[in-house]
C-alpha cells in the first residue's frame, strides 16, 4: 500500500535549488567589493539567526502542547480504567429484567399514529 504524504512532508519552494539559494553569480565578483560581500553575509547571518530563534520558539510551543496532550491522555486513560473497573464490579442485570424495566418506564406513554400516503 502506498502511504500518502502529509502536508508538512510535501516539498515547497524553499526546497527548490535556485541561483539565489546557492549564491551563483551571473558575473565574476569585482575587485574591491569585499565590504559589500561582508555586508551581504552579515545580513544573511542576521536573517538566519532570527529564523533560528523563531524555530526554537515554535519547537518550544509544540513541545509544551505535546506535554499537555500527554497529560490529558493519561487522565482520560485513568478515567476509562476506573469506569471499566466500576462496570465490572456492578452485577449485570439479566436481559429479561431490563426488558421489564423498560416496559414499566414506557407503560404510560402513548404513541401518536400518523397515516402516511405514498
């Protein structure tokens, strides 16, 4: 069976190799432009550091949410186990006794009859 890719696993534009992402210049660098190269590298470094901090924040939020989900699941598991043990401890009623109780509950009820023509 072929597994479908999740939305987060699909390649996006950032995964495509481009001249900008691989810093391929269309013309050779000029002499004396090292200060410009330093400036561009510094800007890229700042951008990447900011991106890394955003990723760390997002990762922290995801981890916190996962922790909350695990705690909620544990509580629900405990509640389910308690309900299961409570059901086991209560003696089961016979089906005949349940039928009679149901009849007694609905004894005074009258059903309205409606004629349907097709």
